[in-house]
C-alpha cells in the first residue's frame, strides 16, 4: 500500500513529509466486506498548491492471492473541516459559530481479491474490467482516474459520512462500490464528456461564471474562500470551475488568488506603510509566520525586508 508521504509527493509533485502538515482528522477501518478505508485530512497551509489527482492501482502477485488487490487513491483540496465537538466528522452544523479550515484530503481505498471475487464468480470473464476483477492480468500497473462529477460527489459523501453503526456500513459499502465502478470505467472507455476539456467555455454564460469567480476572489482578498464555496456562488461544479478558470485565465484559482493577495500585500506594506502584523491580519492569515512564508515564496524577500527599502 502507498505510504502517506508518497501520496503527498504525488499530489504536490515535490517531496513533502507527513510531519510538515497538521493532521485534522483521520479514519482507518476495514468494512464488513473487507475493503480498507484510509482517510487523512490535513490543513491546507498558505502557499500549498496540491493538484487534485485520482489513481487506480492494480496489484497482482503470482502466488500470494492475499496480496492481490485494487487500490483507488484520491488527493483533493478545497474542502472545509470543522473540529468543534458538536460537528460530526468535520461537517459544520452551525456555520455561523463554527471555525472552518481549508483542507488537503487524501482518501485511499483497497479492494482485496477475496472481495472482488463475488462480482465474477460463476460467470465467464468478458472485457478488461472482468479480467481485472478476476485477476487474470499477470502484471501490476497504475492508471489515472478522472475526477468527474460522480466521483467527486461520492468522495464528498464519504468525507461527510452521515450514519453510524450498521447504517454506516451499508452506506459506505454502496459508496465504495460506486467508486470502484467509476474507476473501472476509466480503464475501459475514455469518455469525452468526462474529460472536462473546457469546450463548455464557448458558451457565454459559462464564460461569465469564470469571470464572476475571478471578481469574487478579488472581493475576498482578505477573506479566503474555498473552491467549494466559490463554485456554489457562481453556479457550477468544482471540476468545471477549476478547469474552466485555468483555461480562461491561464492559471489555477489558487495561484491567481495568491498572486493577487501578495501584490496587495506589497502595496499595503510599501505604499501604505502598514506593519507586517496589520497586513497579515487584513489578508486573513492565521499567523504572521504563515504570511511571511507566503510573501517570501512569492516575492523572494521577507515582508520586513521590503519595509527597509
């Protein structure tokens, strides 16, 4: 099974150690069907620019059938987490009084051969998905999984699991089967409608949504907004928002927002003469150190050094 540090490196495209992040919530369990569920929710720190990724890994062992399995891995950002005692699994029940934190979420699901056997037992295998479920393919491999609307919806439901006890097992089992189905579909057929190639931007209404998203970001310079919130405000889903924004403006939402924040920070420091503490607070940073780190990453100098010029 992939280690958390390896998963982070995959999402960030750079080495990243687990102890560099604050773990907000984790869940490790085996369902009644034998599927392994591993969910890690980390605070999304200023300056972090993780990519949303999905991957299916097929593990074949020639002799040890217990080591044969299919893994589904997802790294997603832009969600929110609340650690208030009354808020179950990080899902806010009192949005006006709760403190929400933007997160970088890692979800890993392992489907052992003994679980997958039920879907092909007693039937003749036909097609690539059947061969994989029956472990007829003799070599291991990994394949990217499209983070389409359906997949993201299931992942959201798993992050905000609303049930307990036996109901939780039934609910989670159904969601995990859906994820497996969508993952296998990505191997069998590359659907144009799920590729999010941004052809929808030829529609004036959808282009206006991207422009509106940019305006909201500029209005919220000092009040960070999650991608989930932003997508709701402009009336589109997160996938289309991320892909469409980058297609239209040539940069990711996070990169654009950070650039605007740092440009505004430089203006406040250099032109208005505000202190580092004042600018940090105005831009919504939780600490001066987080702001200083983000500012230096963007400008190459510390904010205090700018004040000396």
